[in-house]
C-alpha cells in the first residue's frame, strides 16, 4: 500500500489543485455522494457532512487559505444577524457598511494590492515593493455573494438562517463555491428547509448537465486552447491575419465552453444533491445587441452588478447623462472584478461604452427590428464581443494591439484553405463548438428529456463514453478553468 498516495489525497498540492474536471474529484464526489444519499433524510448530519466536504474541496483548491474562507463565513453570518436584530435604521446601515467594507477590503488585499502598488509606482516614478500574495480561488465569487447576503437582509428580502450551520451550508456549498454561479441567499436558503427530493428524472437531468459541461470544457475548450489559441496569442506576429482572426474566434468559443461548462457541471452537481442553482448562460453569441449579450452571458454576475451597483448608483432614474455614466461605471468595475489588470478595465470600458451608446439610440431603433437589422445587429455584436475578448485574453496591450494589427492586415486569406487543412482537427472542434452553441434550445431540451428518461444502464454507458472521449483528447495535465483566476 502506497501511503504517500493516500496521504496525498488529503494534502493540498499547489501544482495540482482539485478541479471538477479532474479524476480525483470524480472519485471523491462519487464516494461523497454515496453517503450523501444514505443520510439525505437526516438534515443536521447531512449539512455537517456537506459543509466538511465543501471545506475539504476548497482546501484542495486553495490550501490553508480555507481558514480565511471559514473566518469570512462566520463573520458574515454574525454581521447578518447584527443587521437583522438592530432596531434602528441608522444602526442597520452602519452594520451593513461595515460588512461591505470588510468584504471589499479582503478582496482588495488579495486581488488588487499589487495592481495599485504598480500603478502608483508608474505614476510617481518610484520603485514600489511587490508583495508575493496568493490569490485564493473563488474569492471574487464568495465576497460578492456575502455582500448580496448582507444587503438583502438590510432590504428585508430575507431573514438570516436560524443557525451558523445552515448559513455555512449555503456559503460553502461546493458546486458553486469557486467559480459561480453567484447564488443569492434568498434563492438558495428556502431550499434547505424543504424536503430533499432526488427523483430519477432529476438525476438524469443532472448527469446530462455534467456530461455537457465536461464535453465543453475538456473536449472543446481545452483542445482549442492548447492546440491553437495559446500559440497564436503567445506570439501573434508569427501568424497571418487569418490565423489571428481564427484564434480570436477560437478564444470566443473557448471561454464560453470553459465557463459555461463549469456552470453546467456546478448546476448538475447541485441538482444531484437536490438543489437548483440559477442558469448562468443562455447562448450569448446569439445576442443581437450588447445589452442582449449581457442578458445571456454570466447572468448571475450581470444581474448582481445591476441590482447591487447600477441601481444603487441611480440606474436610469437620474436623467440620461447620469444613466450613461452609471452604465459605464458599472462595467468598468465589472471589468476590474475580472482581474487585477487595467486591460480588464479597458474590456469593461468597451462594454460600458457600447451599452451607453445602445441606450442613446434605442428610441430611434425601437423594439421592432426587421430581419436584416437583427442579422446586422448579431454580426456587429458578435464581432464587438470578439474585439473585447482580444484585450481579455492578451497578456498585455502590446499583444492585443499586435493581434488587431495582424487581423487588419488581411494576410493569409489566400492560403486559408491550406491553413484549415493543416490544422483540420482544431477547426473541426471549433466548428463543433459553435454548432453546439447555436443548436436550437428546443432540440437541446428534447435531447435532455430523452436522456433523463432513459434507463440507468444507458445513462451510465453515456457517462462512461464521455469520460473515455475526454481521456483520449485530454492534455497530460488537467487544465484549470479560466474563471478560477477571478
């Protein structure tokens, strides 16, 4: 017996964090789930068991930073009770502001300290010490989730859970813990008081989502990334304009399959456990405007920014100029949320400006659009989003500008067929990714229904087949999800 391997299962390895698309997670989850089903009617034991597994999962993803996460959970539970029990509005607001500042301070220290030190050094011309700060996985997600919890209690949208265990079950629930969806407490907490139901249909739907998520991530996203997108973005000057454009298209489907794949897996895992998480993606590249895109992309973040940032700043209630400013500021902050780099602010600024421009011209266009306007809107929206992805993906501004310059040069189109032929596996996977994205939702739901109603052996065979396919195309190392860095 190899005790080192056994001990390694319970030890954090920074070179190999536990991810949903790793074999170790699948094995651990199946073991966890077997016991979960057996104790599902013993609520207290079930909650303790799930919280402990969730903390173990977070420890395997971020190491001893799990202690900070535990402290954050306890403090936010206490702050929520303070807000709820304080009798006067001034006191409630004071506790709320304290909670928001505390959560943002935690996020700022780990995520933005070095960004602002570098920026200050650039402005002042002085040398600034760079701190070696590890970014705990998922910190942006659980801090935003905590802030929404405190605000919703202040607004009387919910009561605090009756004890720390119930709150910990919500706060640490591992399917959405490290990369969303961002789950509102008033959506999730009522579910913990309901009788846990695990129907055959529900289990079938859950496995369908997990299969879809694994295919998106391990078969499409990782393959395109490793075999084409990363090479081009590492040195765009070595490639033609056509290849750079295809790399941008490739990254667009890569990041969609990566992040929506994680969301599908998270929603599927939660459904296996008897809980429903909100939808996070709705075919975003079908959008016919940037406004429509943000109704479809990372829905739980866009609605969070709307409800807890845009509307409190005044929304569209303070006149047109204030509305445009609020849109721009919301997206600038949303961009900064994505990463500690000013290139993310540029990305957010592009989207904020587009949203403001669309708001400005909305009265001229109206809600009724002709077919050709919808097609034109879709083409413009997709390519605008792709333009933003260049800044999102590029390591720095020089790389981003090099990609744009190469595309604008229109080189390589005369040998496009030869390029596609030489890289045919990549272009095949790319085409499959977009085909799956644009596939009719009605037929997707029909396939899901057929799968969920099929006999258990058929479902097990399908899951085994998907795992086999993933093993055939997977890279030597498990590729982390893109949004883990946020």
